[in-house]
């Protein structure tokens, strides 16, 4: 097992040098945060994560939640940790001050969230999903619902869930069957939902379910879906939890490959009289409300990909430094970090994790800038950029996290396969990330369809232009090879985009067949962009007095490694795109 | 959970069309095998695998072996299956007739072994390791040891183990500490070995341990290692098992990520008076004996990579055909196999599994041809080719099997993460394959060092020349794009080889840093070669009367898909090789 420490120096580097957190804070009128409070917050989060959440990670793996007497009991120790988490004010960090939030920038909140997700992925899903519920209620809920539910969700006093999937309606939400019937000022919900993360637990005195359901007179398909708020316990007139249990129960728990500490529930609504639910937004407009929640969660899952990669990297690094294997000619024994192939794996983990971090934070900072923007035209562009980032952050980072956690096991050799070592847990836990909140295939379809073909490539062209411009500003010969690799990758991205606009716009099969390659190409490109920018910034900082030369040099080396070893993948993606869908779709089903 | 069927048509295609099994059989004087017996054998194996071993696969996962009273008790049902396996004569298929074997070609035996490994990877490790012990005793054992042990190992009456690893000596065998002391006509062995697969069980009345140990006066390092045969029970003068228990015990079992059905033992030798052991080969020459066993096992693990990929593919395919998700414009619901991205995953699984199969069988056929060859010069070349294949079969196939089993989970969406579905087991089981019998890094070092740099690239150049010549024989325009891709990949391989001969010969760090990229490049190349040959053969066969057009067409489509989507990876590998070791080795340990 390994200790975990938030990679503070790299996190601060991204916040200060890539994002300009200071400026974001000043823009938002948060001068105290700009003047050192951000570092203090991150420091405190690091302590909470390392000392309280990280040690519970393996406990959750070996002792998952249980269902007894209709109630889910979470892993022992999780509840205390959650209480400390709330007492520390952590749930409200980035939330709206109108409802008790602290209103800190999303870019800072995402760094803090990295701590929780690295320290304990299964536990941290609970606040992550609560965050999605908050976003959705904030954006679409009535004033009354906001007043009743937001303060206690934001304080962490209650938690939230997302009830979307049914056994015959996963990716295909149009097929969902859960029913909602009007009943005075509220609705009665009946149906069964599966894969409900943290659907029940004893950490708080209420759980707020957001449930997709269909009204009797709703149109068919996704245009007939509405979103409802279904509390586990009903509220009194003062908005406090009563002992009146709503007809919404966890009826079983899944036995999963990973994230054992996170109870994945089958939720049954309305087995008795119908669960009481309150409409969020308008009838039959649930899909938009769901997407508010989902888009937030998608970037959150991308963050999880970064977080578990960082945790796995730290464990592999510790092992590689300690494990003695091999003898030099002079007879001295060496640790495996001295073996070039082990180093190659560690460098890939290190550089990719940095690239993931940079992209995750930059994407969140874009949300801050979007929120602060007053010029409608610029605001629309910022919105388009956030929307473009979302599937890349979710899709590319979580795919890459599979490889990074794989390598972490590999560095351990035979010990990696032994569960007590703990690194296999990260590999198992990570496996869900490319599945939930929309599989990789769904992210890729979103990217190629809604985010590229729908606007004729406008948002993507703007991103490519920005990357191109940033690269042209890098003139130091030390980074020449990085810039050259980036120019090739840019050219690959432009070729891919052009090919897709030409060939995929009118052919859904072509779009579907090449979409994952396209997403991966853009992911590697974005990672390379931010690694190159980081290295260029590091070069400048090296000239400053008192600079941490070792750290800054490592940023430059990581950018070089990434450019040399990861960016070449963009050309294989492009070549695969060029092959289109012909051989992919050629076989009949019987020929498989 | 899924049924398993050996992909009979593809297996026979490889045996007949790529390998020329008939000719191999005639060469070996096995005319009856050539005349249809091979098909009958494979057919019977398929039945045994599907009906008896496959259903026990999940049982082994959920109910692993236990250690009680110093004895390992395997998963319930495994022992019966093993008895049927022996009664069917399966263990002796490819073994030497002098000791009771059936002397069938290795190329046919490997196809039969694919059945066992697909049906039940954990169970099949037991005969796989026994096979390694047989090889080592056959090649290096005294006549007496052969007479005493080979017949019962070949019949399956006893099983064999490989005792190499110690807690401080994994990859680095030079560090091993187990001691052997001369004691009359035998030796006394003392020490502890870890990660001993099927180190104990109740399926047979004896277990034959092959144990690496060091004599008191042995030279330091790997030149001071000897190999000993240590039976669990001593034999009487007639070579039968007595009740005299040798001082060799399983003292604990590992709790592993996968292959739960395979007991992984800590073995303790000589806690009382020293375990009685018999020298195999000469004193201090144990490494060569170990490599005989190891090289056989390495190709066996490559086969496991193929086998588990095939099993996972079959399960994903079944799910993709059955799972309804999505609605067409006309309102009809469709199964997910109709979605292009799902198809892309299935096509990758299908085409890669075929490429793996072709390479695994071709490599084994090379062993047959080597064995049958009488011209010393040709024989030496065949030996060099077998040696060149071994790290590619082990390294490339097992790495690729990670991706294939990953995709199998992915096709299942959320259900893939639920253990009851069964597909996650394949993903977990597969994870050991790039680790045991030498990690991927070790295979890659073997390939670049002993198999490329050591002979100045001679064996590799011969392989490249053969591939080139085969490609020049493909003239049908339907395969033009495949040939073009192969020519690019050949050019990438030649460039990589040249660069490595220039730059890596004198620099171990460069060799180590680029070795895995080099191995993967050659793996994809070999796969593409055999897919292209298969497609070309399929084209010819299509002209024959009564040909199975659907199947032959699918071989052509799979070759195209592989060329379009997998071969482009060779250029990213080449580019990564060109970057050498500079950024990989640049950081100090503190900078990580």
C-alpha cells in the first residue's frame, strides 16, 4: 500500500502558470484567494486527503457497502470521514454564495477535487454526484426547490444521486420506462433504476434523488423525458427532514470489478403508493436538465481519470525506488528505477498525468471565464470551448488512465498481481471510468457530432488556431523538437477534421467508425499543447532568481518525453480515420 | 456468462493454409493425422473444452484453492475435469513416444492447447507448467530421471512446477538464495520460493518440482545456479510414489487479481532436514535447463494471450448481438452490434485474435520443422527463427490481449463492470500474462539483445526478407491496400532495426529504453504478414468449388481492417524508437 500526497508543486504550476488563477480570482472579486489563500486551501485539502481519505481507500475495497433491512450501510469509517469533510467546509467550496457556497473559482475547486478523487475514488463519488445534482437544481429548479434543497446539498448535510439508467435503457435513454403521474403539486414516480451510485447510505439524514421519468401523455423518445427530485425522506414546512420515508428504496447492491466502497444500487421507486417527486424544470424537458448534471459529471469523471493515474503513479514510483533487482558490474545492487524500461513506464505515467492535469484544470478555468464573461459573443465562444473540452476530458483522459494504471501494475512485476500490494485496486477501480457517465464511444460521438459536425468545425478550428498560435510563440531551441512534433500533430488534427467534415457529415456510420480515433487524436494534441506551454513557461521561470531549477527542468523533460513518445500516436489515429468505415461495417452479423 | 466454442474454422484454416500441417505430418511419418485425424482430434478437444472445462472457469474464479493442514485443495470440480483430461490422453498429445507420448506435431498440439487455455485459463496452467517440466527433463535430465519421471508426467499422472522466483530474486535470478547441498547420490534443498503456480493440489498423487538452487561452492551470479528435481513424494525402486513425504510444502497461497482457480503458492523446501532433490543436467548449468523450460512456457503464455482474447471476444460478440439499445428512424430497435463503434471494437478483437492465432501456430510449426530438419545449416536457421519468435509471441500477444479483454468489457458497457457478467474475469485473468514467465520488458530485452544485437540482426533480416517476399507474391488488387500498408510497416521495421544496430549495440540504456517499442513494432508486423498471407490464400480458395465464401470473405475483410487500423501503430513505434533514451533517462531520481 502507498501513501498519497497531492502533487502540490505541479498543481500550483498549472493554476498559476497555465491558467492564471490570480487573474481569475481578481475578476471574480476574490482578492484574498489570489493573495495566497488558494495555496492554503490546497494545502489543507492535501492534509485531509492524505490523512483521512487515503487510508480508507483499501478498506473500502475489501469491505464494501452492505444492504441490511432495506438500508445501505457504507464501509466503516466512511461516515466519520464524510463528517470531517463537511465540517471542513469542503463541499461548498465552489458553490453559489446565495445558497451558502463559498464561490471559489471552479479551477481551484477542481484542484481540490483531485485530492479527494486520488485519495479515495469510491468515497469521492458521493460528493461528485452531489455536485451534479446541485448544478442541475441550480440551473433548472424552481426557486422553492432551490431554497429547500440547495443549502443542504451545498453544505453536504444531504447528498445527491443521478437516477438515469434502467435495465433496458442505458445509453439509449429514449427507452426508459419509469413513470411519473401528476398528483396535485407533486408527482408520483414508479419504476426501477439500476447502477445508482451512492443510491443509499447512512452518512447523512437525507438523500436527494434526481430521477428521469416519463409522464403518461409524454411524447415518445427523449423528448418525453422529465426530471424529478425525489427525496429519501420528505421535508417539513421549514425544509427539514421528517421521518416520513418516501417510497424510494435501494433493493440490491451490485458486485463490481472495482470501486467496491461505492454502493451501486438498484433503486426501486413507488413499490407502494408511488414515490413523491417534484418536477425540475419543465415537463418533457428533462433531457436538458439531465445534461447539465451529466456534463458536470463527465468532466468530473475525467478528473477521476487524472486522479487515479496520479495515485497509481505515486505507488509505482515508490516501489520502483525501493525494489532492489539487478547488479551492476561493480557488484552494487540497484533499484528498478535505474532500468531504462521501468523508467520509460514511469516517465510515461508522469508526463501523461501532468498532461491530464493541465487539460482538466484548463477546461474548468474555461468555465470560470465563461461565467465571468459579459460580452455575449465572447461568452458564446467560451461556452463552445467548454462544450468541446467536455468529451475530450472525459473520453481521452479516462482511456489514458487505463494505460497508466496498467503500467503501475506492470512496474510492480509479480507483486502487482497480488491484491495486498494495493496497486491492482487502482487498475480495477479505473476500469469503470471509460464506462459510466457515457462510454468512450458516446463521448466520441458527442465530440464528432454535436461538437464538430454541428458547427462545421468552428469551435475546433478556434482551438486549433489557439494551439498553433501558442506554438509559434515558442522559440527556444531547447523546445525545438517539441514544437516540431506539435506541428506534425496539428497538421494531423487539421487533416482529420477536414476529412471528417468532408466524409462524415452525411454518413453516420463513417462518423461512428472513426469517432474514437478522432477523440484520441485531439486528446493527445491538447495534452501536447499544454505540456509544450508548460515547458516554455518553465524555461522563462528558470531565469528568475530563487527558481526551483530541478522542478522546472523536469517539466521541460516531461514535455520532451510526451512529444517524443505520445504525440506520434496522432499519426496512427489519422491513418485509422482515413480508412473510414468500409472494413468496419463490411461483415454481416453471421460472419462475426 | 458465456459459452465457449473453439473457432474451429479459423484454427483449421491456419493449420492447413498457413502452416501446411499435412506436409508436417507426412514429414513426421504421421500419415493418418494428415488424413483427417487432426480435425477429429480438434473436434474432440473442442467438446472436452466446451463441456467440461469452460463451465468450471467461473467456479474457479469465485471459489479459489484453499490451504488446509499443509495441503492445497483446488477448486471443486477441477480434479474430475483433470481426470477426464488424462483419460482422454490429452496430456501426452505432443510428447515423445519413447516415454508414452503420442508424438503429434507441436503445431497441432498448440491448437488443442488453445482450447484448454480459452476454456479455463487457471486450470490449464497446471498442464502448461507440466509441459515445461517435461521439456526440461527431456532435454537435460539423466536417463534415470527420464525413465522415472517422464512417463508419468506425460500421462498426466503427475504434474510439474517451476520453482524459480524468490522474494528478492524475480527477474534477477542471480540473487537467488535457495541452497543445495550434496548428500550421496542426491542433494538436500533448503529455501523458500514464491509465486509457484499449482505448487500443490490433490488432483494427482505426486507433484514434481523443478527447483533452482545454489551449491555451497557455486560461482556468484547466474553461473552458479543449478536445477533440481524435487518430488513431493519420494519414489520406490519401481518408480512408484511412496508415502514418504519430501520436505517440500506449500506454506501459503496468494490472494490475486485474477486466475483465482490457479493456486499460487509460497513453497518452503527443507524446513526439517532439507528436501531431497536430484540434479538435472550439470551442476551450475541450471540456467540453460531453466531456459528450456522457460522458453516453452513463454510461448505457452503467448498462447494464453490468444486464448483469453478469443474467449473474451466470443462473450462480447454474444452480448453485442443480443443487447438491444437504440432505435432506427422506422422505430425498430437494434442490437448494439449495429453501432459502428461497437463494430470497430469487435472487428479489432476479431482481426487481432486471428493474427495472434496465426503467429502462435506458425511459431510452433517452426519448432516442428526445426525438429524434423536434418541439414545442420538449415536447422540452425530454424532454431534462430524459433528463438526470434519466442519473445514476440510472448510479449506482443500478451500486451495485445490486455487491449482485447479491455474492449470485451467495454462492449458490455455498465454490465461489463458487474462481476456476474463474467467478462471482467477475463480482464483480470489476462493481467498476469504480461508479467509471469518474464515481463514484457524482459521479453523486449531478450528480443533486442540476444535475438537481434547478438547476431547483428541476421535472424531478423531473414524474417523481414521472407515477409517481403511473401508480400511481393500478393498481386490481387483486392489486397492492394493491405500490401501497401505492409510495405510501410516493413520499411518501418527495417528502419528500426538499422537504427538499433547503429545506436543500441553499445549502449544498454538505449536498447532498454526502445526495446518495448521495437517488440511491439515487430509484433504488429508479424501479425500483418500472416493476415495478408491468409487473405491471399482465402482469395485463391474462393475460386474453388464448394468454398465457404462467407468465411473466406471475412478473412479478407479482417486482413484489411488489421492493415488499416493496427499496422499504422508501427510508425508511432518507430518514431518513439528514434527518440532513444535521452528524455527517458534525463531525470534524477529525486526529480520524479
